[in-house]
């Protein structure tokens, strides 16, 4: 039964319980998000390392577009003076 607060406002409550995903689905999603976050963090770290080393943002983006994860970690190590171990969680 709706609670009436006035002519224009009516509050209703749905008796249906919220749907939650199975544990396996949630685990898969969180694993994917963790990997995706790591890749994005590595890209951003490499991008700003290249920009800090004197490249323009467009040059840095073009270089990273064709790169691979291991090579990108090497970019940070070589051009920004950072160790690969600093990038690995």
C-alpha cells in the first residue's frame, strides 16, 4: 500500500528481492576488473613516463598504441629510471 505524502509525491516499495549474480560470475568479473585495472595503470604509467622524457602526448600515444605490456614496462624502466618490479603488484 503506497504511502501518500501529498498530491504529487507517492512512495511505493517493490516486494521483489534484488537479484545477485552467482559466486562464479562475481569472481570472474572481479578477476577481469583487476586485470583491466592493471593494464590501464601500466598504460598510464608508460604514457606519462614518455611525456616526462620529452615526447609529446601524441608521440607517446602513438608509441604505446603498437606496444605490448612487457615492452611498455621496459619503456618505464629505461626512460624514466624505474625498475620493472615497481610495476608488478
